[in-house]
């Protein structure tokens, strides 16, 4: 998928403050799939927490699900085996 960026919607079910909500991130790792675990910054202090990918979307910059200048990046992808 040339020229497309990978965006993932992540849920943090272990955090009672945000459980049930999803947040969009830019994922620079190949092969991200629904159900994979990730480490991602969360909140205004960007504390890294483990989450689960709930959706994957490929789009050009102008089609990002959230303004690209404000979107955070996945820190680590843990493939679901």
C-alpha cells in the first residue's frame, strides 16, 4: 500500500479511567492487526501503557482519522500469535 500510512485504534482495557474508549495512533510497524497488543503513550503526560488494537486503517495523510500534527505514535507492537 504505497504512500499510505497505517493508523490503529487502540483500547486500554486495563485502565479503568479509559476502558471502553478507543484512541487513534500512527503505527510505523508492519503487519499491525486487530487483536495485537501495543505499547502506546496515553494522556497528557504520555505515560506508556499496554493496549489492544481494535481497528486498522490505511490512509493518506489527508485521510487520517485524527489531525496528523496531533496524533501520537505506537511505541511497540506485540504480535498476537
